[in-house]
C-alpha cells in the first residue's frame, strides 16, 4: 500500500512540476487512482490503517497543491 501511495504522490508532484513549466498535463484517470487507494485504505485492518494514515495525509496535501496549481490565474 505504501508503494502505491508513493507512486500516486510522485505522479502528483510530476504533474505540478510540468504545470510550473507551462506544459499541459493530462490527469485523466487520476480520480480512479485516488479512489482505488481510498477503497484499499478502508479495507485495511485498523493497525495497518494507522500506519498509512500519515502518508495518505501527505498525499492529500499533494492533491490540494495540484488543485491550486490548476486554478486559473
């Protein structure tokens, strides 16, 4: 699970970086990736859920930052 969270976070950072250089990005499928992660997190036993919670919170911050970057000036 941690590796999947890290992969999505990396994708979000790359997208934000590309936006910063003025390049267009395609975020088609991102909602599905996030949805799968959330569903898997909900299926985790409580102890494992507590372990991944901080990384999920960081992922949310990455997503919020990308959302802000996508707003028109």
